């Protein structure tokens, strides 16, 4: 049944894309960039309607984990299925839809934590040999857009469509960074996301507990303070706490990261309490060799 008649276009073309979880931020973002590329973008979501700024070719209110005939008809001719749903529904959708996917079609996700999902994909790789599998992680909130951002990619089963999809992501202005496994991804992002978000959340909560006066502080603010205020202000304005929550609760390295952060804060505090200037200065000096490789890629905002 998966003969040439069911092949989704040519080997590497991407002409029809299904977005699962189409009513959310990334679903909307994909609809916008893909539509501009002239791709047919078909949204499927359990929610009844897309966002007003979405640009789907068509939108179906349905459960991809329990596909009806309309969903299956769309899946059979899709070049790519992009899952923008949580890990459990993502795997259930793959199990339900893969038998109907064309030879060489691509299934991918945008999940922030990769160890578990990549383990599930390795099982699916043997079960569905006709499907390409790619796990992607856009390293930004949807509101930021693709331009100038990074996208982590773990290739489970590559092929022409996977290569074409990566090229498209880069054409939107993002840099694709291939990583060898979900475990490696989660170890790196424990620093990039877990530690960063934990420090920012703790900083914001600290100010709140101090009775922070934003108006007064702005009159005498320093560059580092403005930089950190700008980030937590953006976190609050975007108001997508589930992203931060999932990263803090699902990354297998999260607890270890929190332990290091708590120990680091205690170490700095101990040096201050002991009035140990030498120790305090050595802590700051230790950052330089650690950050040598990041000198060009992570420039200071001031």
C-alpha cells in the first residue's frame, strides 16, 4: 500500500505540511513562514480554531492521536508532519499517523527536552522504516521569530526531506546545530536553559521580595541590571510559563543544575560574609577561561 502512488511528491520536496497542535505559538509561527514559502500548511488541533495571526491553508479540529478519515486523508499526502504538542501526545500521534504516512515523509517535533522523546523515536525507527524522524528544538519563544536564533536538531533517521527541512529553517534566518543524541542535548541545555532560567526566576523573585521600585531603580540603573530586567520583563510579557516549567521539571539534569546553583550562591555569600576579598575575586576571575570559546558568539549587550 505504500507504493509510489502514496509517495509525498519527489524525494526531497516539501509541498504539504501538517502542523499538530496548530493553535499554539509555534504552530502559528510555522504557518506564517511556510505559507510565505508557498507551502500548503494544514493545521490539526483539538482546539476549535487557530489564532487570528495564523496563515493555515486549512484547519481541522480533530484528535491526531485518534485520527478520523479527514486526518488520514491529509496525512497520506503530507511531505512533513510537525508536532507542536507535549511528549505524550507527540508519540501517540506518531504511532497513530505513521502507518498512513507516505514513503520518505518526515515526522518532527519542537520539544524542549530530548532524552525521553529521542528514546521513543529510536523504538519507532524500527517500527516505521518508511518515515524520516527529526527532533528539533527552536531555542527561542515563538514571539521572537526565527531570525538570528539557533535551532538544535537531533537526527534519528535522516534523508532527503530532513535535509530539505533543515535548509528551510536556515532560510528563515535560524542556525541549525546538529547534536548527536537527546542526552547530549539535555546536558548542554541544562546550562543554556535550566541554569539561566533558574537564575532569572530567582532574580525576579528576589526583587519582588525586596519591594522593588521599578521607577526609582530605572533612574540609577546599571547596564547589567537593565539587561537582566529586560529579560525577566520579556519573560513576563510573553507569558508562556509552561515552556519554562517543562524545562525545569522534565530535563533529567534539572535537579543537579539546581544543586549547583544553590551551592554557587552559597559560596559567593560565604565569601562576602567572611569578607574574603581574595576568594570573591577568584570567583569572578574563574569565569574568563570558562568563557573563552564564547567570546565571539555570546557578546555582551553593553
